[in-house]
C-alpha cells in the first residue's frame, strides 16, 4: 500500500477507529514534505461520549461524517489545531505524536525549539510543527499536501486510556509505539 493507492487507503480507513488507530502506529505521515513516523494515536467512535460526533453532525465536525481517508481538523480549547484521520462516518483517529524524520528544521522554526523529542509530542505540538490549519479540514489524506505510507515493519503497540478527557476517561483507545521516547505521555 503506497501513497498512490487511494482505493487501498480508502478501504484501510473504512473500518472502525479502534481497529485503524493501532494499525497506524509506525506509518509515515507528512504534510508538504514535513513529518515522520506516527508513534501515538487515539480512537473516537460515533457512540463514544468523548467523540465530537457523539451528538451528531455539526458544521465543526462535518468532516468526521464524510468519506474515509480524509482529514478532520479542529481547534482544541480555541488554541491548538488537532489532526484526525476519518474512518467510518462519525469516527476518526487523532494523531497524537510523531517521531520527526523529515523537515526537522522547518518543525524547529515553526515550534521555536530545538529539542527533537518535543517537536511533535502531543497533538497541538504536532500540528504546529507540521503547519496544520483548518485549511486541511476535509481534504483527502491520499493526495498532496499529505503523504501517508504504511509501516515498514510490524510495530510493538501498547494501549492505555486517552488523555485530557472528561467523558469516557477509562476507555483504553490510546495507542503508542512501545518504548518510543516521542510519545506525548507514557502509556
């Protein structure tokens, strides 16, 4: 499955988010050539009280109800952009952390820091480092400016509870690359 395999990626994302999220660990994600290895994700489902889609479609979450393999971008607390990859209608995978591999100097300039470990450790940091804004909301992740490639090898994936929620706080739908120093928080 390569970047050009849009149909294959459509099929990959046309599943429940809880299945897709751990399988994205180890995949490569870049925006305009800036990115790295996905090391942490969180799953959100339509019947999940912590999901933006729980109460139905709104102008803000419309992309979550669109086709699979598209971006859902929103502002968290009115401050940080967050990038999600849409799965089945009303479900998405939040990209929580990357291990930076390409465009590191651009990331450093955007974030104003040198510590590579902290460039993309957390969804807000990741989006700032990759230049994510609401202009990407609803766009297919199979076409530029996105580049997504499958993991090069099977990943050792751990799971834990999601972070920063007030509802469904005990649901273990946060997934991370075992032993990665680039996680936003340990699993």
